[in-house]
């Protein structure tokens, strides 16, 4: 029905925009046509044409504002997965800035997330991992509710040392407090099996709808994971190659539809480097909808000033991956170094980095000093290879 209506009014924005119009009428009974046009960034005559098509099939009705009919409510709840949703909570999230919602209504979720984050594996610098704060994970999850890209959707976290998948799933359980929500799936693709095992264990213990997949993006996306997702979260390595590969992989994983969202977290760069990144997005046919500097906070990520920006990208009719596989993407691969660390206990000097026994300082700390088995070290020298 939505496809047919989108075609009949010759809507360039496609399926997703029509879906969002219905959901706005569902959550805001009596909304005006003018307000719908403003929220959807569409001309009022176009919105009126869509509305009239839904009136013809008894899904919407015009009174003092636009309302969803009983038939429309049944269809929306069955097809989009909103049956038994806590509408009051949903609207609070939509109307409130993420930080304000967390402070007023989200502290219980944040406290639970904080406990989970404390037990997560240590970050691995080999994979350019940076541990974001639990609050940042929850802020990212709240964006999907605001943009109608969580409930009833197939959501992908492409790389998830930040545990956004858990934040999304926990938010989902709050939105559906009296019923299981089987129409939403949250998937994780990662190269780090430690995080996949941790996320899977948390999901099993809390009955969260999370499915994990071990994939090295440099070996291409498996066919079973291509073209099946409605939205993607990704926080790629902070190199241009890493960003390009993760975005290309995101595009491959998404359904072939216009208007799908990629939530990209990436370091704030100089004007010249930002221009280069934006050229990459344009080459991939992605539209930049919003950039929020300083949205993401990290713990111990001095290289990016402990912050990064949130960039909301949308697919278009020109969206395509760049297919730049099997290239070095991590900082340690591109800027290869050897670091010398001194053990603070026995003063043994150990080399860490390219072609050494210890690929990263985290790995050395995990294994311990080869002489005394202690795990406290001081960096004394750094050399480019």
C-alpha cells in the first residue's frame, strides 16, 4: 500500500517518508497537514496528496487535524511492530534532547548500562578501539527512536566495542514493558571475538534480541548479511581508509532503499580532511542530514580529544559502496611503529608493535612482563618503521 501511494504521488523520497508520515499521525493524533509538512520537510501539497490517498483506503481520516483510523492503527501495529508500545515514553524520547531524557527518565537504564560497561573486555588498540561512555551508548540508541529506525526494524551495529547493541535492546525492553518484542532484531558484526562473546552472554542473560556475527570487513560481507538491514550504527577506525571501508560495508548491508539511516561516529577533523571525508560520502551517494560535533564522549581516547562527532547519513537513489577491500585500515597498519616499554617492577624493556611478540600495549598488559609477569609499564621510546 505504501509503495503504491509513494508511486502514485510521484514521491522522490520513497517508502520511508510515507512510513514516517503514518507514524507521526499515529503518535500525534490530530496533527495538522502543515505540521506534517514541516516535520517531513516536504511541500504541503505533497503531504496533502499522500494524506488523501490514505483517506481513500480508510487508513487516515481528516477531522480537526489528521487521525489514524481503527483500521490504520491495526495495520501500523501489526506491520510496523508498535503493538503494546509505551506511547507516553516513546513521545518523551521524541520530544526531549537525549541528555535531558537520560537525566529525567533514563537513569535506571544508564545505571544498568554502566555496570555492563565495567565488565566489558579491555579495548584493543590494534583495532583502533576507543571505549565510549555508557551515556554516549544510550544517547546513540535514543537517536533511533527519534528517527523511527528501531521498532520493528533490523538494526546493525557494525563494530560494537561501544555496546550500542545492548543500549538499543535495553531501550526496546523499556518501550515494551508488558510484552516481548519479536519484530525487532539487533545484529552485531565485529572482528573482535572477545566483544562478540561478551555481548552474546549479556543478551542471553537478559533475554535481549541481539545476534552476533564474526566478520573481518576486509574479507567482504557474507551474502547472508548483505542487503537485509534497515539502519546501521558504526564507529570505524579513525583513518580515511577505515571510514571508507566501514561505510561501504554499511551500504552493502542495508536494504536497497532510499532514506535509510547510517549513524556514523567519527573524529572531528581539520577543514581540509573534513572536505576529503565529505567527498567520500558523495562518491558513495550518501546525503549528509546532520552533523553534531562533540556528541560522543570517550574514556582515554586522547588521540581524538576524548570526543567525536555524530554524522547522520541517508541513502539515496545513487548510493553504492566503493568496494575498497584488503587494504590496511587501522592506524597501526598505516602508521607502523615500534614502541619500547619499561616494566615498572623489574625494569625489563619490551618492544611492542609491528612484527613483535606483543602487537599492542593492551596485549602486553594482558600477558604480563615476560620476566616478572607484572603488568605495569612506562613508554620510553617510539619509532616509525
